[in-house]
C-alpha cells in the first residue's frame, strides 16, 4: 500500500546572498515519473554550500527566488515515480542533489531524479548521519584520483600528495588512493591532525604549520623519483615555485579550489575566470606537462555504490566532527553554528545537520 505523503515539507532557504536563512513550508509534490520522494534524516554541509550562500552571482541568477541549502543527504524512500525501476518505498538511500537555484537537502523531503542525481542504497553499517557525509566529497575524490597517470591507475605504486588531507575531500583522497590504487600517499595537514591522517592511510605526513611544504616534499622523494599526482584541497599558490621539481611531465596537479584562499568565495573551475594564471598553467600543462586542472566531482551513482561496497567490507571510514540538531526549528541558532564551523576552516571530516 502506497504511503500517504504529508501535504507540506519544511526547508531551510535564503533569498539574498548572505541573508539570514529562514525555514519555509511548501506543498510537497508527489514524485514525477522519474523521481523518488525521500524523507531526509540527515544532510551534510560542504564548503560549496557556504560559497553559494555568499555568492553574488547566484543571487543575480536566481533573483528573489527562495534558494535551498545543502547538497548531500541520507534518508528513506517514501514514494516512487511511475517510471522508476529498482527502488521501492522503505529503501534507505544516500545521495547528492545539485540545484543551486532550487531545492536544497536541509529539508524534510527531497525529490532525486533517478538516473540523473547520484544515489545508492545506504550501507547498513552507516547511520544516516555518516551516510549523508559521503556523497559530494567522495565523488570529488574519485574525480581527483582519475588524474593519476594511466600506468599508475592500472598497476599501482603511484606517489600522491594530498594537501588538506584531514578535510572532507582530502580524507577520501587518502583512503581511495590506498584502497583502489595502492599508492604511496603523503598527506599535508596540521600537527594536531597528523595521527588522524595516518589512520586514514597516509604513509607520510607533512605539517604545514612547522615545515616548508615544498622543501619537505622534495626531501621525501626517493632518488630519481617524482610525484605522480598532487591534489590541492585548500587553495593558494605557494607550492608552484617547487611544482616542476616535484612533479614529472606526465604527472598532474589538480585543485578543487583554485588559487583563491578565502573560504567564502566560490572555488572550482569558475576561478579560471578570476585568476588568469590558472588558464596559463592549464595550457602549459597540456603542451609540456605536468597537467593542471581545476576540477568538479563525478556525478555517478555507480561510484557511490562502489564506496558502499567498501563500507560493507569495513574498508572505508567516515568521520563526522559534529552533528547539529534543530536546523529546521524556527528561532534555532543551528545554522549559525554550522556556518561558524565551516567559516573557521578547521573541520576534521564533515559537519552534518540532523533533520528531525
């Protein structure tokens, strides 16, 4: 017997850039033919959510429309569209919805489109809070690691550097580089996170608070060997003075941030428009190497399914620093708490909002 959906759904939204978010209640639509309706139990916050919240460009594109917050979620299927196969009411799922000018996942219900929005069955070993912390960061990590030279992806034994190794994307880059590609991994983080990064699988750790990162990486190279991939999860340009010594011509430098360092400013490929030096690096990398790219995630359900399999075998670890409650309660300070965590930029793993 089909579940009767409630008439309305509450969501956290905002109107103008950086304006105080507010809780709204809107009619809950039944699923379209290719959609599911998922009752959300937890939603994770990523740096991009804070960047979009502050983005004047998004404000210009969307105007005075209510804009949702959040991309990651975990929940339970409560309704299935007429054309959908392979899903049923009661399935526990986790996934990603990317609609910057529309629906966010800090909502009671969301409408993922099957075949378009990445989603997979939640591993039984994960709580909803853990599962919600995974989609965006792990799909980004897969995209980063795809820049390994082909022989290293096939045969293993590549050498990978991860800057920002204790953060949401960085910790997954470390884990997947070890589990899937048998790489030697050097993680860059603060001293307080060094043990954590080693627990994620890093073979070596460079403490950026007490060492010159470029010098430390050069000293860590075996004779006659350079790194195969440098993954930047923090931004900045300091490493470029040593980059062509650290990386061989077939290697790659990939960034999910760009040259910018301000946490509330938009990162990703949009920074090609604001930092022309990145365009020059990209062209130079195409011609002479090493390759340079500012990348986005892979929106593929099969990659979430792959990670779910790793989790069920005990081969993947999720870290949530804080679960914040009350985000859909009127007058709650939950959003301010979340924002302060993210703006501070020292999150280990992820910040998750419980949707109660």
